[in-house]
C-alpha cells in the first residue's frame, strides 16, 4: 500500500493516555490510515520523526480569533504553538447575528473587553453576513490553516433582538425570549456548537468600550436558562460560561461563590448538556480555591450534572502602558480613571481625589487576572529622566521615595505621557507551583488552557500555553506525564467541544498532528514578547513564537515546518451536525 505521507520512526503519543510507542504513521486522503510499522518506500512523501514526539494537534477551546481568522488563516499565536482546532465566539462575544447598522458598535464592544483595535477589525474583516448561519457560511469560504467551530455568542444575540440599551438595562420580554430561542435553533441547525456567555456583574472585569458592563454581564438568570432549554430540547451542543457576578471569582465572598455555583448547577440541569466553566487557577494567595472548585466539579458530576473546568495553566505575564491597560476594570475607581481620551486619562490619573479612591480600592484587585500586587511590577521601558526607573520594581520605588505604590506607578505613567512600559512578575499571583498545577490539570474534569488567543493583543500572549505546559510541567518539573499532557491538551477538549473525531490518533481519524522535539521545545522570546506590526491598519501586537515544532499538520497537510507557515490552508469549518455524522462513520469503521 502507498500512503500520501508517512511520518516515520517517531514516538507516538495518541492522546488517549495509552502508553507511548515508537511507530510510523501513514496518512491517506487527510486521515490517519495506519499506526505501526510501515515498509520502506510506502509513502509518496516521508517525514523522518526519529527522536521526535508525534501527537494529536492541540485543541484550543477559548479563543477570540473571530476577526483575526479573516486576515491570519493560521490564527497565530495559537497556530505557531501546535493548535490545529479551535473554538470561536467565546465569552458571549462575537459578530453574529449583527444588523448592518450595528456593525461598528459590535466592533467597539471588542476594543476594551478584548483589546482588539477597532481600525484593525474594520480594515481586516470584510463583513458579508448578518445572521449566524451566514456567519458560518463565511467561515466556510475563507482560507483556514486551522479547523474551527463557533459558539453562538449571546451578547450580539441579545442586541440583535432587544437593542443595545434594552439588552443592558432590563430582562427580555417573553416575546424576546422566544425570538432568541428561535435564532439559537436556527444557529444550531446551521452547525453552531452551542452558546457562550459572560456574567461578571455590574463591575465586570471585561467591560464594554465605555466602561459599562457587557450586555450579558447583568443578563437575567431566566434569559440564560431559556437558551439552555433549546439545547435540552435538541439534546446537542454545550455551553461556555464565565460566571462571577461579584466581578472577580477569586476574591468573591463565600456567599457570592455559592450563588454562582448554584446557577451553574441549574444551567447544567436545565440544559442537560455539558457546561464549560471558565476558569479555575492555582492562586498562591488562595491555596484552597482551586481545590474547592475541583471538589465541586466532582460532586456535580456525581449528581449527573456535566460541568467541566478550564484550567489556567500557562505562565503568563503582562506588559502594558496606561495608554491601553484595562484589566483593573472590575474596580470602579480604576475603571473610571482609565477611561477616555489620552488627555482625559492623564488628567484623571493626576487628580488627587481620583487617586485617593484608587488607593482605597487597591487591595481589591491584587488577584488573578490583573498581574498581582503593584509592588511586584517592574518598569521595563521609560525614557528621559525616567530612565533610571528601568529594571526597578514599583515596590522598591515606592519605598525609596516614601510613596504609596499607587502614586509610585501613576507618577511614572503620567510623567512619561502614559508611555512607560510596565511588566508584571513572570507568574503574577499564581502558577508558581508546578506540582499543584499538574495536580489540577490531571483531574478528569479539568481541561488545559485559557489562551484568549486573538485578544488582549497589546498585553500578553497566552496562546503559547500549549508549549509552556510541555516545557514546564512535562520536561522541566516532570510533574505531568507526556501521555497525561496530551490527553488534556487534545483529547478531552476535543470531546467537550464536539470535535468528536479529533484530539487523538487512530486509523480513520483526521490527521491533525504535531511532530516536535521535546528537549528543544522553547517559547521565543523567552521571558518576554516580540512586538510585530502585522495587523491590518498598521497596528501592532505582542507575540511569542515557538521553536521545536518540526512539523504541524492539519487534515494531513503540513501547515508549519520549523516554525514557518507553508501557505497550505487545509483547515475546515466543523459544523456541529457534520461532526456527529463523521464520528458515527468513524465508529463504524467508515
């Protein structure tokens, strides 16, 4: 037998937690045809994987490439780091359904909450749809170097039916509920994988462009549950939800946490479908937080409530200036002070009364998601008479100058016209204990990674979480086995997202494959970001690339070789029902 491609002599880790083995992988018509010994010359093309790991491509469940996929078919940063399949439309944010007159407003909603530049989206995303089915048809047409599915994002759905003002200020009427249900049915018929929603309350960590909550942040419980009824009726799809009505899940009171968990349980009960809870993290200051969350997941599943956690596993840090920074938005005084034009921000950040309020609320935001205490933040870049601060921490500067840490960082920012660059500690308030992170991610109800790929582009680059997990937990600390890592990077998220025929290597499965050198795997640059000006409208972003991935394949075609894109775009839109039909055929041996 002749194969289109043979990957020869690698260490195969199939994604299912079965022990690794040395084997050849034969690929025909974009699918794995054989794993085992393949004779010499049986491949029309051969790749020598001696000494390399051969594993299923990674599945990234939490991305915001909805705009970027139109100008970057590989969805980098994720594509550089072995991701071959991903989910769009997370957190309830996206671009369908949207009426033509509301397009600019829909773009504005992504500028602060996900920090994607308005002009970039406007220039790079040719808007050729209104409804969700038309959105999927658009995704089907455009060239893709990765596979994708899409949630129905609930914020645009609410605005489409209710209008922006009503969506932000009141519950839906019974007629509006029915219309949202109808549109969700229509989207599921077209191939949506479910729906997504962010509910972070009035003081949302991820706010709208004007600092107000996103439409779903204060969405009525019953309006969310009405959408869950649709999935229950259809017996298909799943739900991604970020639920923390107090604004911050780590510092919320026990009563607030209990209320959030009770709603998630009700959501799982009403929908009778899997619920993906974002996010769970190991936080040094709250060492029992993730353990309690995992215990709760076990209790839920024991009662038949299919709730899964998505774990924050990547060692990330933020690099930011006060020109763009917004991740203190759940603090009302910090939200207020960082809103407005450049001149307005300068004035507010200099105002003694506003600073007093910021200092009073300072203890509330030294938590996960914000980069930790200001004392640990370093001045990375500053010019002129501020250059002497470079390399020093804000805590050191505050102590030396006899200032509150809030005054110390804001004095530098204002004196530098908001241009000084600050860098958080490499791990912020969490992710310093590889043993604890490995224990968290090894749990059967936990999935790896919250990449936010395509978002927060001027602050950080968490799309590298796949590479970091392999380096940190498998190679360096040896607290996670290679088999366990690939199960949580590929198989489990694929099954949760409905990529039922992907996330593992076996005969008949699509050939989404990473071939890499574990000993030489690295993130580039190490400990920092590269600034690249590759966005439409001349915009820039911070990125981290990868070394050590010899080949990345999507549907049997090489999309990256030694970190360079090949130009191939074999990625597919995976519509929900088509996935189910494909999986049935695979199970039957077809």
